[in-house]
């Protein structure tokens, strides 16, 4: 499982010109689910993301987490994070989980993340053509791969 985590001042997701999610200060999380991913990846990644100290404290030092801040989040499924570009110029997505596996894991990640934060998070629409607007704060962008946690 891979996540691109962006600290944002604002973010929104549109599908068919309709806003489906929007937040102010918080995190935009792009989530890629692989064929080998499982519940243990979800639990670890959700906790890691909620507790990632990438928000400024009173001295301007990145020392606060989304959980401490009480900020909001949007989670968007993005299979292209699993792209392999080793051969040729056309990415291969063979490592990305098929929808029958990815959808339940995406939904479980959202459920786990909401449980940790104690509130609802925004989402995209799985498999839809989405337009994402964001104001990256910093910019701060962190990439986490659950396969590289040791």
C-alpha cells in the first residue's frame, strides 16, 4: 500500500463538476492499494498517517499531528501510485489490486482512519474521473510505502 500525504490549507474533489468532498486545514491522502496488501497494512498506515508530525507547533516547528491538530482529511483511491515504469514508456499497473480487492480495502482504510481521528473524513469516488484542487501547505508532501516500514 502506498500513500502520498499532502499537508493542505484546502482541498476538494469533484466528480462530474460536483464537489464530493472538501476540507480546510488537514491532509489530502492519495492511496494506492496493491495486490499483496492486507488489513495489517491498513492498520499500520492509518495510525502512521494520523500521528505523522507534519503540522507546525507554536514555534513553527513541524511537531504536531493531524490527530493533535483536530484537522480534516480527504482520502482518494489512486491505483496509478502502483505504476511500474521499469520497461518502456507505458506504465504497467499489474501491481495494483483489482477493484474487487481494492474497494473493500479502501473502505476499511477510511473506516480505520475515521476511528483513529474520531470523525468522518472526506473521500473521492472509487474508479471515477476525479478533479482534485488543493493548496499544498509548505509544500509538505510525504510518501509512505507499507512495504518499507522496517
